[in-house]
């Protein structure tokens, strides 16, 4: 039986046809978006190294994501993660009120590749910021 395809219209990429294998279920939603539970992870060549997490329930809502190790090679998320089957990403603000690109390094999004689930966690450590400036130089 072939995978079901869903068509959505996004602000970032226009019309997309999404296969079930790209859909992640966020049981708890995301911070500030508790009512949204199904998201698609979009990777387009022209936006590399960024990926986009787009809501299936409200496709106009999308978040640019980046690996935290692109920003900080020594990023240490702690021991609560299985990096063999989980992928960590951080939400990027492309332009904050000061015109800077920032990353929420304190609340990474964790994708469980095997279960196709996602969750966002808030790290208790004060080592990371919710709006770490990303140098574009």
C-alpha cells in the first residue's frame, strides 16, 4: 500500500505534496503552539543548511531550523537524548527586533526518526540562551 500524500500550501515553498514519511507528531505541540501537533520537516536545496518545520494544521506557520552544532561545535544537550535515533534542531529567528539572526539554543526540538515523533524541551542549564546571536560572517 503506497504512502498517503497530503497537499498543503505554504508561505515559504508554495504548494507541497507531503508523504507520511516526512510527518512528525508532536503530542505536546511546540512552545506557544500547544494546539498544533502534526508537522512536516522540509529540506530544500536552496535553503541548506536550514530546514523548515511547517504545521499541517496551519501551513502558514513554519519555523526555520538549524542544527545546533552549526552554531556551536561544543553544544552539549545533556544525557536525555539518544543521538543514534534522535536529531536535534534549534528554532531560528531570521531577523529579530535588532535585525539580527538568533537561535533558541535553550529549547531544542528533538525528532525521533524511528517513531516519527517530535518534542521540544527546555534545558535547565543557564549555559544556553533563547536568543543566541548567529554570526553571518
